[in-house]
C-alpha cells in the first residue's frame, strides 16, 4: 500500500499488475479554471480519470458543505457518492497527480484520507516526471468508470474549524502554519481575498519549499530538518496547516508525514474563511 508518495517506476509496476490502481488527474489552474480540463483532454496517464477542483473537490454554495472559504469541502456523504460513481472501492489503491507541483492532487489525497481511505498516494513529480521518464500518455475524454457504492469510514485526517483555532490562539496546544507565499502572508499583496494578512501567531512555510528544483519532494531527512527548524521546539502534533482556501496547505501536510512528523490537521476554510469574519483577529508583517 502506498500512502504518501509513489514514484513513476512504482506506478508503472502497479498499472501492469493484476490489481491496477485508480488514477486521477487533478490538473487545475486557479486563474483559468477550465485549463485543467483542456490539459487532461490533451494528455493524461492512460486510464486516468478526471478530478476537478471546482466540480468534484469543492462544494460552492452547497448547504451541507463541510467547511467555509473559497473552496468549501463537500460533505463526506456527497464526496463518497462521487467516488462511488468513479468506481472506487475501499480496498483499491488510488494514485493522484497534477501538473502543478502537487498543489491540486494534494487536495484529493487529503480528502480521501478524510473519508477514511488510507491507500492513496501522490505521484512524485506529477505528470512532468511521468513524461520525462518516457512513459506513455493518451488524449481524449478517458474511460467510463464502472460505478460502485463507496461506504463512509472513520476519518483518517484531522479537519479543524475556525472557532477551534480562535479558542487556541496563542496557546502551546496549537501551531498554525500558513502555506501561502511570503508577500501574501505578510499582507503586502492579496490577489484573491478581500483582506490581506495572516492569522496572528502563524508560521509561514510556502508550499513550494517542499519540492526540489526538478519538482520532486525533497528527501525525508531534509524535510524533517526544515520543519523542525520552523517549529523551533513546538510539538508537531499541535500543527494545523492552512493556506488561502484549503488546497496548497496539503503539500505541507504530505511533507511532514514524509518527514516522519505525523499527519497534521487542516483548517480547510483557510484564510478566505478566516478573513470573512471581521471579528476574528488578523495580523500583518
């Protein structure tokens, strides 16, 4: 079972086995929401299904959404129904990838853990690594999945709400890590949300810092050293990750797990949810 990362060679071996994984292409462009669909139609790993951030991994306007923010989580029941329609069964390995440095594939990885599906891994290096290795791709709409019923299971990923963060602000029982770029964290720019800044006391770890120059996750020992330096003695078990809308925080969660620091929680509503309530404290600098 692969639960964090999987290499191109490992995925190729699984696809050739008697029990191939279910593969999802999660490519997306935040500023061009239809670009991911076009990229998928142009080329994807053979047999890969499409998972779109807006259509499948968010629930904008849904009365039963599980979080706030720009990309609210669908309810676990709604998400399980979609996974069943895509042919997922509880025992099947899932592999997720994108073209954007794990940013969007990570969202599906985390949501599957949240649903209780442990057998999910991110393709290290994404589609660029796959094609660089000379592995085949195909074009077109992809296969028609064989629908199944996917049952709900106990959550295997921690989801934290804003009220919980407010209650723990400034206490050693909580360490908030913000995955946005430093200028957004400091409040110097804000291209997406109405208020600039960050949650008071939060630490800043921009999500691209987890990858090397070729787009692969850094070695576990290097990631551990970097996170331990950031935490400066704080307990990794107290960490809550967030970003702008619960997407780019996940690479930090994956990196901590790869580093052997456990599976930290996610504030899925993130800054877009936090800043929507003017009564919540906000900081700049």
